[in-house]
């Protein structure tokens, strides 16, 4: 059973989401919030499996609410459901700790799939947004100061930092393996170790971590 907290300030939209998700046998709506401040409080009280988060909210916006929820309870997943797809909003949401970002024009079936995917530990981002996000990361990586030494943290080795920077630049495991002259399974093993050391669950969260910590700029 996936326990979900709905965060949406528009009553009609919130009611529609509840009606949709109540039909799913493996999804349980444990609470609702109409602003970011309330979302943080209820999430801390109930500790749901997943928060379905709007971005534009009264009092505290969805990005800041996501950040506060993840800082207090890292095991609570956040899936952003928003009408906004501008680069900065998406980027900030991922940096804040959201495991997924989908648009409000998503079909009901795909929304349910996204909820299940995020709960299973996968990152879910609208295809058009994914492209923009990777482009933004690539630009930041290219703008990195030449010769700047990365600041090692959380016990990462030089090779792990190299792989972390590689995925932040958009490289696949296969591409990294070819570049580093190792097997793809070795790269994947390093990635699992990196995720554990920096306390993230997937590639998108690791990329956000790399940018936040200054491995790429």
C-alpha cells in the first residue's frame, strides 16, 4: 500500500486527484494540504510514503516545502505535479529533493504509474523536461572552472567523484565504462556505492547532489 499526501491549493483539482487515486487498490490517501506550510507539518506528522506536491502554493511554495520535508524525513518521496515546466522551476524542485516532476496534462493512467515508479525508487520526469534538465546540467558542467579540484565529501574516492561528475554531465553507464576502461557492471557498482555514501536513491538525485556540492557548476 502506498500512503499518499495530496498537496494542492485548488479544491476542485484536489478533489479530482482524490477521486482518481481512491480507485487504485494499492494507493491510500492519508491526508490533504492546501499550502506548503501545512504540507510540511502534515508530512512530518504522518510520514507518508509519497507526497504529491504542487509548486505554486500559498505561504510556502512547493519547492521549499519539498526541501523541508526531505530534510526532516529523507525516506518520504516527493512527486511534483505542476503546470509549470520552465527550466528554473524544474531544476530547483529536483535540487530540493523531488524524485519526480510531471505536468498536470499527464493522463490519469500515467500519473498512477509515476506514483508507483517513484515509490519503487525510480525517478520519473516528463520527457520534455528531462531534455531541458540534461541541457541545463550540460551547460553548467561546461562552465565549470578549468582546473578546479573537486571538494571530496562523504567519503567519496577520486574514482567515485569522477563517475559522479560524469553522470552529472549526462554520460550513461556504458559511456563512462568506455571512458574509464572498466566494465559497465563496475560503473554500476560504483554508482551503488556513491548513492549509499551521499544518501540518495537514484541518478537524478545524485546529479542534484553533485551540482549542490560544487562538483559541477
